[in-house]
């Protein structure tokens, strides 16, 4: 898959979808699947235009929603869906000020967009004034897809996924995403406190400081010898140790004692065990970690 950080002329016409695609949930997958299907039928290149940072992070960083996926994770999911080309547009004040007409004439036409496939609530251009009807009037072939609904009638959306994760409902999040929720990153050196207490952890470097979930979880870690390794994870601020810490993802793997520093791994969150808590001392924390490990082991035993 090719990734462009600028708009390029395309000798071959493209089928294009546009959006933030945070989480690449089931609704996004429906759009990507249909895009690849139409592109194959019409001899087009299936392409995605997405933005970095998220527009809401640009306009209101303090109140922007937690990201469900890092840029790398999003690109990997695009590639898995069959997308051949991604246009990664830097969202800044200049880009935000492009009128709907200029967006169609100077961007979509330049990149050879012949078919544009979007959700039926799609908006574009400065002030979000552009609509699907404007694309049609501009001479583009357009297909709009209706919302994808979950089995309980809920609209599949990034907001719904965030709400499920925030409340610890991982089953609901998985149903909306079409896969267990996960976070990927490189294993980095930490303060080695877990090892000192008898519970060595892999510290996963997260690119964003506002994860969509906190707490203690039964997890599986992928990325070491092609295996899915069971363990227990803590994602939070470590209030027993610090009063102003940044979110940290730590994973203790069962029966595992290897140096995996620098490995890029993915952590799948399978069951929430409890909320993060502050303990009076390290001995109390150690006892709780032991209880958490046993709870995670019991979960995996019952899942077999």
C-alpha cells in the first residue's frame, strides 16, 4: 500500500473514500469493502483520504475525543482491507479553509477521483458546507452508504466504541469493531518496579496520552514468535506510585521471561477485571497484583 502525504496526479482513475476512520469499525469496514469491490469492477485504484491530526484535535485539543487507533494502526487496517493508496492530509488552518468548490476542483480532480464512496452524512469543505449532492453536481460518480447497525439496533460509530470501552464493556466494543479492541506499540524500558515485586512487565509505548480505556484487564499479546501470549495488563496512571503520572500500559505475561525490548507488539483487551485504584503501600499493591493475575488466569481457563 502506498501512502502519500501530498496530493499527486494519478494516471489511473481512482475510487476514493474520505474520512477520519478512527477505530476502523464495522461501519468503516463496510465502506472500505464496498470501495474495493467497486474499484475492482471498474478498473480503479481503491484509495482513502484521511487526516492527521483529527480535525477535532486541531480545533479543540482539550475536548477532542480519545483516539481509538494510532496512525500506524489505522494504516495497517486499511492495508488489511485491500486499500492500495492512502492520501494522508495534514489538517491545519490552511486545509480547514479550503472551500467545497476548491476541494472538488483542485484536490479531487487532481488526484483522478472518478468514484467517491462515502457515508450518507458526509460533509466537506470549509464550514462543512459541501454535501453529497454537491459532488454529484460536480460531475463525480458518487455512492453513499447507509449507517451500519449493531444487532441491538445501535448505530455503529467511533463514539459508540469509545463509550463501550470507557464503561468496560469489551464485548460490546468487539461487536462494534468486528474484532477485540487492541493497542500496539514498541516495548520500552520502564522503572523495573514490577520485576522487583516479582511481576515483570512489558511496558508498551503509546503514541497518545489519552487512551479510551483504563483499568486492569485480561489480555493477549501478539508479536513475539507469532504467538498470542496470555497475561494481565494495567492501563492507567499508577496512582499508588505517582500523583501526576502519564497513562502507562504494562503487561505481565504468564510463564514468560524473555528480553523483548524494542519489539513491536499488539495487546488485545479481552476482559476487564477491575478499575485502577490507589493502595496505601507497595505490599498492598503486590497482593492485589497477585489477585489480578489469578483472576486473569481463571478467565483464560474458563475460556478454553
